[in-house]
C-alpha cells in the first residue's frame, strides 16, 4: 500500500479529517517498526530529561529543575511533528517540530550560563541581550553535544519550511484540461511521492535518535553519571543507504535534516 491520494483542488474540514485518519492507518501498515521506534525514542527522551527534577546535582541540590520547561517543549513538538509525518504531511512535520529543536538549543545556553535563563524569561524587556544570546550562531552552546549541527538543522528548517513554500505548491502542482474551455489547477496537501515521504520520515527518526544521544550525554555530564537506557536502533538501516543512492534530494534530506551518515561511505 502507498499513501492516500489527495489531488483534489479543494478540500473541506470533514474530508481533511477523514483523510488524516485514513493516512495514519496506512502509515501503520507501511511503517509499523518505525512507529514503534519513535514511541520508544520519545519515552527514552522523557526518561533522560526527568532526571532534572528527580535527581540532585553533585552538590546535593535540585538546581536543574528549570530545564524541564525546554525539555517539555522539545518532547511535545517531537510528537506534534511525528503526527504530521504519520499523516503523510512531511512538509508540515518540520514546522511543527521546529520549536522543539530550538528549545533543545536554548537548554544548552541555559546550562552554559544560568543567567541566560533570566534573559530568555525577560526577553521583551531585554531584547538586545536576548537577540545576541538566542539567535543565529548565538544559539550554539558549549554544553550541548552536537549543538552546532542542531543549529544547522534549525537553519534549514527556517529557510525551507517556515515561509511560503514554493516546493509545496509549484513543485507539486497538477494542471489538467478537463474540457476545451476549462483547466483545473490542483496540488496535493498530502505527500505524493512515496520515496520523498520516506526520506523525510527516516530523517526525522535519525534526528530523534541523535537528540536522545546528545541529551543523554548532556545530562550525564551534569549529574556526573549516566543511566541505563534501552538501545535505540534505527529500523531498516539498509533503507537509509538505498534512499541515499536513489536520489540526491533524498540523500540531502537524510543528511541535512536527519544528521544521518551513510554507513557505506563511513565504512570506506
């Protein structure tokens, strides 16, 4: 089975809801293992970050509780984005997730300097300081592992998915002549190309795994010990290599958005 067809010119709310429900059923048939992986990864991420309210720091104080705020934003938006991905709406998944990635970067800045949290909290009154600390390269922190890579992903999301998206429209339009005097212009609001959707899905899962690993390392440094966690193994790893070989755009999605590295190239 493949994703649901949605090449109509107009769609009403009831029809849209019905298609989302239908697409999610198809997604579970096509990507059951990927669904289970994300469920495990999200629960693992929650376990990692709950340490900030459950464990004292090396000085015996519960000093990291404020980090639960960006952690909850991260976890919630990971789920929001995945729900769009499971509906075959990959171009909506990344904007839904974006605040979560920014929250992770903000957490790194707070750990660098706890005073940065006050700047963030009072950003309307301290806008110049806020902009310097939390925009552009200022979001890269010393504390968060792979912070610069996460900031690069955020930049791609800002450039490609937060503005009027030409790829969403012009690259996916269908112009048909239905009579000698009538043309119908339509574009799908659900993913139309199965391999492109799969590349987005697998990039999303890969990035989720990297976020879990980075978060685990970060919290292990703070508390000076690690905790046992289930091993996160991306399902169907061979599919990542196959997608990368298949099409330059699919490879770009995997590498730029998913921070995925081709195991075949690494082996060489």
